[in-house]
């Protein structure tokens, strides 16, 4: 299989609740320059792969609300490379959509699925892991994911337990658990044979479609019936109808936890899933009190805080520890930095007051 048969699918339809209030429904985190590089997370993802692949090998899956933002930020891509979901659905549906579209484009395709919000520190090592995964995916049926060694019992990631076979860089997965509770995540960390699921997947397109047919036949049936509409003017009308029929489920729950053909490549390339303010804090520069301040602030007896302010505002803080302060447009948020589980409640309650706040 040649490099020309490879496709990069970037998932860019999320709403980024855990980065509220900077991330809003009208412009979520993947379209923001959170790292001060001058490029959004989506653009940084595209930039990462662009030296290795032609523009035509990219496909972006996004929500209809964000299509104008994708077009604005990635003008290199043609309209037919932008797959537009009419309703919000989880990763299994997004990946199925891309898979059945690619099936029509290239029956021999091997596909890399990438989130749009990851930070990779060592790109050379990252692409070495990608190549190992591509080789592992050569075997029909194999579903390969990049695994990251955990350094804390994080409950926001899926965990992969693998068979520690010496000398085999592509390791068979024993169990796959999505987002465990803290007690279970701690057990996983202590065991030593678990890694985080990075959300980067590599497989033959035929392999993932066979897995959908086996484990999520109702999703496979809907997209199989719509194959004639892909790459035509009827693609989007078909999707509007199809998405009303499809249940919401993640690729983790729907396929990976059920399959006995999942493998992992252990990645050591410096990785962060920028899924929350806590994740951004961990990779940001800090002062001697381990505070990260984006803006102007005077801090007294304050440590381990993340503070983000508008350019024209001075903040004075006294006596805080492990807090997040984010002042964005019409919302000022002050909360415990690591309490990510509260954000859905914050956004729900803010919406009850006025939708302008979300």
C-alpha cells in the first residue's frame, strides 16, 4: 500500500465545554489560538501532517455550525474534503461517516484518525510511532491506537491494557476501558501495563468498516444505504436524514471495547490532550509559585493557579491556591482548577440565564 493510499481524518466537531468561557458554542476550542502561536489548534493539527501528505489526503469532519470556520482556517482544502454533520454525534458516528466516504474514494485506503486538539512535543518520535502503527494496520482486521504512558490517574481518558510482549512494538490489547472513575484509574496507573488512549487511530478502511458491520450494524446499515450519495450533490441531504436515525455512541464504547482485534503502539513523543484548562496549565510556563498568568496580574499568597485575562485588565489576587480565573467577553469564571466535572453544570446554568453567555 502506497503513501498515496493514506488519508488523514481530522475530527473537528466538538464544542469544548471544559474550556468555557473562552471556548463558546459559536467558536469552540479547536478554532482558537490557545497556545499563542498565531495558529488555532485545528490549524496546528493540519500543519503537523502537512509535510508528509498532500492536501488531497485530508478530510475534516465538523458540525454544520462550524463549516465557515473550517473553510476560513483551512482554505487549502476543497469543499468535498469537508464532511458536515447536521447534528452533534459522538466519535463512532463521525468516524463511520469518514470511513464510508473514503470507501467510495479509495477502496485500498489506510486511514489515520486524529483529534483536532492535541499537542505533540516531539514530532519526529510521533511520526515514527505512526509508521509502526501503519505497519501494524497492514494486517486485515487490525485496529491500532497510539498509547500514552500515564503519569497520573486521569479520569478523562480511555485506558488500554496491553499484553507486554517483548520485542513487539505493536502490542495486542487485553482490555479497553473508557473514562474510568478515580479509584479504577489509580489501579490502572499502579499496575504498569495500562496506557492512555490518545484518540489517534490507524487502520485499513476495510477493517474499520468490517468492525462497524459487526459491532454497530445499525450505523453500518444507514451509511451503507447512503453510499450512492457520497461525492454527489445529494450527500448533505442524505446526511440530514441519516443523522436523525443514528444513536449517539463513542468509538470506544461502540467498537474498541468489543473488538478482539485492537492493538496499540506505545508512544513516547511528549503528548497532551488539550481537553481542559488543567491540561493547558500543565504544559504552560509557570512562575516560581507555579502560577500561569496570561495577561496582567498582581498575585499575593497565590500558587498553582491559571489566570487568563483580556489585554486591558489588571487583576489583583490574594490567597488563592489551585484556582482557575478566566475572563472572556461577557463571562468571568472563578473555580477550582482541576474540577473539570463541574463545567457542564456551569454551562447549563449559564444558558438558563441567557444564551449569550455560552
